[in-house]
C-alpha cells in the first residue's frame, strides 16, 4: 500500500471512528492526518518524545483497523461510492 493510500485509509477510518480512540491517540492522529504535522512537530508541540508520538500513531492505527474489522462501515462506504 502506498503512502497516499495509507493516508486516505487512516484519514477515513479516523473520521468514522476517531472518537473511539483515547484522547491522546485522537489528538496525535488529528495532528498527523488532519493538520499534516510530522512526528517531530507533534513531539515538539506536545513536549513528548518522537518515539512516543510514533507509538501513539501506531497504536491508534491498529485500533482503527480492529474497529473497522468488526464494524465494516468504511468498507461499505467505499463500496457505495464506487457504484
């Protein structure tokens, strides 16, 4: 999967399920995907390590994929849009 495809996927999943993430994960994902900040910029703004930001993004991505696996709403939306 290309970086652009990943960005579209996680941006869509975040739009649907973002409120189900922890507050920290939600903020980091919003900064990373919606505000287009780098991991380093988020770390500097939030006064945490870049590794902590990376871990929060990775955990949030995994959680979003788990939720989508159970709910399947994103997949259905994509199907409807492609018709």
